[in-house]
C-alpha cells in the first residue's frame, strides 16, 4: 500500500457497508464479521416479483397470486432484513459511496438475468425534486449509475419524473396509496424509442410503485417493463 493510500485510510477509514465499523487496513467494503451475514435471494423465489419463498414447489408468492402486476418480472439481490441498516444509512445518512458496492454486487449476481432481458435502458425510480434537493441525491439513481458502469446498459433518468406531493406512504391505506401513486409520475421527455426497460429501486415491498411506473411507461409506448431491486422482503 502506498503512502498516499495509507494516509487517506487514516483520515477516512473504510467502514463496513453492513455494520459501519472500521474494516481495518484492507480496503474491503464488508468486514470479516459481516461477510456471512448478508442474505442473498436464492431459489426458490417468486417467478413474478422475485421474493424469497420457502417451498420449492411454490411458483408465486401469495401477493402475486392475488395481484395482477403491470410489470413482466422482477429480481432482487438481498433479503431486506439482512441489509436494512445499510440501506437506511445509504438513503438517509448520506452514505452515497455504498452505491459502488451495491452496483457491483448487483452486476455480479444479475448479469445473466440482464443479458436474458437485454434492456435498452435502466430507469431509476424518481424522487420528488424537493426531496432530491433536501437529500442531495436520488439513491435509486446512484445504484442505476453504478450498475450501468458495470453492464454498459445506459441509464435514463429523464424520461419519467415524480410530480406528486410526497405524502408519507405509511399514512395511507392501500387504495389511497395506489391512487396517490398513479398521479405521482409523469413522462417528461419521450424522445427515445425504448422497447425494454428495467426499473431500478432500493427496496421492493408491495410493488405498487413499480406498477404505477409500469402503467405510465406502457402508455408512453414502452411495452416491456422489468424491475431490479437492491433489497426485498420475504414472500409467503
Ligand atoms: Zn461489518
Ligand atoms: Zn411475488
């Protein structure tokens, strides 16, 4: 390790993406203790939304059995519970640098899925401009940019905008939530002909955000909408 690197390391020690402790001299993103703690989504998973399932013979999670999602299919990298604190710091505590690790991990795990779909663009879930100003960045866009750097698939962050007032979703019931979300997105500039896109988000829960976006993207003439989430809850 050269002198400059050593000094930088002393001034700005590398902290573990998972537990936030200093990882030591090795420039590792994840400390030794946490390496086994990250839970990746592995088969069996829901064929529609990608949630981890318990039984091999189950095709869809209970949510996707009931609901007709507007997107074709989705995939996710981590079990939300195992990365909840990490994603919280990434989203609310300014830890933008996590996107480098997340993007690389997404690419390592999902390159096959991506080449199967062969999307024209990655579209991050937009945040309302006022929230972006306050936070300084859109976390989904940071992930998309890093994934784009690895995969070569371009990011399109201008096509769809968030216009709706940001009512905290937890204060709304399901129906109000969906109504609110339908009004929340607007196609801004549809000057590129896209056929297949992948929406990028940090957390997938009920899928209502992705569905609302897929609906408006369909109207804009984009037939094939997939999503990729950094984290996802477990399915039943
Ligand atoms: Zn750690
Ligand atoms: Zn599902």
